[in-house]
């Protein structure tokens, strides 16, 4: 194998040959042992045992010695590929069957050699293929490292506002302090809560999430505090509430500002006493949990208006984290678009779609009233509804097209282009006719309306044969 050009290449690739053909080993050693770390194994079981401990860079599998039928050798190739996806997989056989070759290729074999095998050719092919495979792995690793620098836990984004959010999460994760996450609807407040938990010492403890806005007040009381059997008509069995279920873990109350004042008072008592009493019960149950809340409301304004208890506000507002809206996250839309495209293309079993650059310009110009959730829903819809491999401007919702300055270019100039002189003529005629209608056919008044002199309006009227019956 020639000296590798890439300094990151390993000094010696490892190759394993699996065969019972005694004539293969001497040939393989003569041509491969000098350049590779070479091992010859007699059985499939020996290979699997080795692969699970120390996966080699390449496996040359004699598929004729696997089982009693050729198909069993092909199945072994598929199994090997699933065990070690990055291995350079080479099939060896004495069969000249094209059908067997096609089945082996379907099993994602990288190379295929039919006996008598020329190991000098094998050495050349392996050299090129291993360098290429190593380059692919290195490139993928660089992409993974790049993705990590543009994300945090399940949050995606590399903008400065999001980096400040990441820093706040990292600082607060290890503490037990109450956190309130502020931000518009659709910004990803629950993802922030989950990131805090994942990075803290409660990661393996219960994470109980409840959206306070999703349930009517009479039900949310039961959901939060639980009830004893017979506490009310439908209470046919004792049931612990979400607060009780969060014992030793984390309770996340989304849209906490929707709680009524009575429930706010009960929640405050739980936070003060660190105990909860089920509805219909008399015995308080001691609990230990961390509280994380979220809201898109102006809590301070609600306190001032008497709609949110001031003492509860100070209980939950120990560490505030503010999530920026998507319109303020410069450069994050393409990252999120790529992230959601990969997810939904994979979920729907379609090839990864590409995005026309002009689409990204439109998306970055949009105010995104629904924030990341709106973008996520849009991508899901585009993956399902766009037939071709490329998402183009015309596939976007009309609201975005009309709101985007960039999109106006696409509306004015379609893909097939325009006849410039004809378009300018059409526009001039439209303005002339509109001005003459506005002025009752008075050319001098029309000229003043269009801010042109009388010579030019007479010229334009003659050119386009507009207002020929008018004398002035």
C-alpha cells in the first residue's frame, strides 16, 4: 500500500480474512502482510468474537464457507454490515453467478472477488478503498463535531442569544434552585427544562411535565394534587397527583400563569411546606422535588394587576431564563431547517431533500410568529407535500412570500424569465391609462400626476396609442 497522504490515517490498517481454503493464506500473506495487520480466521464464530472486541478496518469473507447454501453467505454479509457499519466489506467466492453477486451488492458489500483471486489486485483495491473509507469517517466526525458546536442537549442554534441560554442552563443545572423559563409560544421552553434536568443530578429521577393551560381549572387541581377514593363523584380509586409523582425529581409546570388564584395559593403552600395533601385527604405527604416553570405571559404585569400572587412570583422567579424568539436568532433558521429536514425525511422514508438558497432568504426574513414550532410544522408539511428533491420558493406558504422582500424577486421574475421590454411597456401603459382615468382624460393633469413634462406624455400616448381622441 502506498504511503498515506493524510497524516491522520492509521499507520497500519487491520484486515481479517475468513476462509477454510488453505491456499488463500499464503497468497494473502505474500501480498498483504507487509502493509497491513493481517489475520486469517477459520470460521464465522471466530470472526464475530473478534469483531465484538476489536472491529477490524476490513473483512474479506469467503461466503462459500458460510452455511450450506450461497444465500447464507449473503445473509452473513448483511449481519456483518449491521454489526460494524463502517467496516470495508469484501466478498470472496468461487461462484460466477451474477445473481449471487447482485445479492451481495444488495447486502452493501464494498468489493467482490471471484476465484482464482489475484491478491496483487486485492492489495491495490484495498489501498484505495481503505483511504476513501477513512476519509468518509473523518468527514462524518467533523460534521458531528460541527453539529455539537451548534447545539446543546436537544436545543439547536449557534446564535449569540442561544449561546447565552446555553450558558444559563449550564450554570443552573447542578443546583436545586427554582427556574422560570420566559419566552414566546413555540420557542422551546420545555426543551430548556429537559436540558436543565439532563445536565443535573436529577437526570435519572422522575421528570413530570404538565401544561397548565391544557386543562380546565377543576381538572388541573386533581392533576396536580391527586385525590383520595371517594373525594368526589368520579373518584373511584386513590390517585397521586403530578406533584407527588415528581418526588425526588423535577416538576415542570408549563404556562403557570394560567393557574387561578386559588390554585396559586395551594401551590405556594406546597412549596413552603414541601408537602402535598391529596383532595379529600387529611394527611400531608412530604415530598422533595425541583420546580421549573414556564410562561409567555408578563408575570410582573399580572402581579401588578392582582392576577398572579406576588409571593408565588418570588418563589418561582429565583433564576429566570429568557428564550429569544426565532426572529432574533440570526443564522439559526438554516440550522433548524436542516435538523428538521433530516428528522422528517427519515421518519417518512424519503431521500433527504435539499433547500433552494432563495428559500432560506425568505425564511430568514420571516417574523415567525409561531417561532420554532411553526418552522418545525412547516418543514414537516414540506417533506410530505413537495414531490421533487428540492424545496423551492413557490412551495412556501403565501404569507411568507408576501412578507418577504426577497420573494418579490421570485414573484416578478419567474423561473422561465421575462421579456423585459414587454414588461416595461405593459407597466407604462398601465400607469398612463390610470392617470388619464384619474384626471378625466386631461393629459396635462395626468402628466403632473406622473411627474413628467407635457412632451413626454404626448410621446408616450403616441407610442402606445393611448388617449388618441383626447385633444389636450
